[in-house]
């Protein structure tokens, strides 16, 4: 018998034992409930939660959504626009304390929450120039042009998207962008791209018009590292998350001729 077969049998034996113990606990708890005079109208056994944690306080979305929402709360921008971030995560966090305008290529059903304003639009096309002083695009730009969300196939879709994000931002404004980071630039068609941690800063528009204010990241284990450096992530992760806070350079006043 090979090592793989033995490992599989051990795993199967462990799973069977765990299931049996959980089932025993369910029936024991049920008997206690009835003994106390409780009424049972339906049987609906849930036997997988006995040994679970309270929840998952880790991972790309958990950390990026809370972190960037807290940065926006602290900076109090005049107008914040989001592009493609998770509605029931980041957008909901921000909408709990201020208005947020959301742009996505997909439709969004009407919501009863007045702080969420929605516009359906493909950001690979031309965008309004200097629209807002604060913009976010979290775990979204890596999907542009892959067709996963009904968008047209475009090999350079993410490049067009980044360019439009920079154009939409007012001088002096802040851009929050996050992407999966790994050991190099990869395309996992049609799910997403994984980017070298340096790739975002190497984009022509970002290199010429933006400055990096802070860099945070989530490692392969799902743990957050705040105020890190891009250099310390290079070559370390298979599927981490880089969270870039960038500021657009202000316009310099024209020099008057003497």
C-alpha cells in the first residue's frame, strides 16, 4: 500500500470518527432538550458547528475591506467613488458611516440604503476626468478583460482600468487599490490575474502621476501586515494580497516669466 493510500485511509477514519462523535452529541443534546420540556417542531440536525471557531477573522477580503474603510473614515474625503469592490463587504462598511458611489460593469438591484449610489459602467472605456478626491478598487482590477463578469475580452483590460482610475482622481486625491500578489505576473484564465508586487507601481500612469503613501499586505496564511514594504513581499507568496494607498501628485503652479 502506498503512502497516499494510507494517508487517505487515516483521513477517512478520522472524518468518520469526528462525524460519529458529533452525531452522538446531537442526540444527547436533543434528549436533554426534551427532558427539560422543550418542544421540537422540526428536526434539522447541524452537526458541523460544535468545534468551529466563532468566525474567520482573516483573509484578503476581511482585512482589506476593514483596513481601507477605516482609512477612508479617518481621511473624510469630500467624494468617494468605488469601482468593483465587494458590495456586502467593503461597500457596506463604508456606507455605514458615509455616502459611497459605486461603479460596476454588472447591474446592482435597488437597495434601501441611501448611502449607496450606483452607476453601471465598463471602466475599461473612457471615464470622467477628475471625478473624486478618493477612489477605491479592491480585488477587482485583476478581473478586467477576462470575461468572467460579462466584460469584453481585453488582454490589456487591467491596464486600461488602472489608467482610468488615475484619470478619475483629482490632484492630491487618494487611490486605494488591491490585487492578488505572487511570485510573478500570471493569468489564471478566466478567474483572475496574479501580479508581481512591483507591477502596480510600474504602471506608466501611476509611475508618472502617483506617489505611494503606504503599503499593506495579506500573506498566504490570510494574515495582515500593516505599513510594510513592497520589497519584503517579493518572491514570498503564491497568492497574497497587496493593498496600495496612492496619492495623486498636485498640479504645480505655472512658473511666471520674469
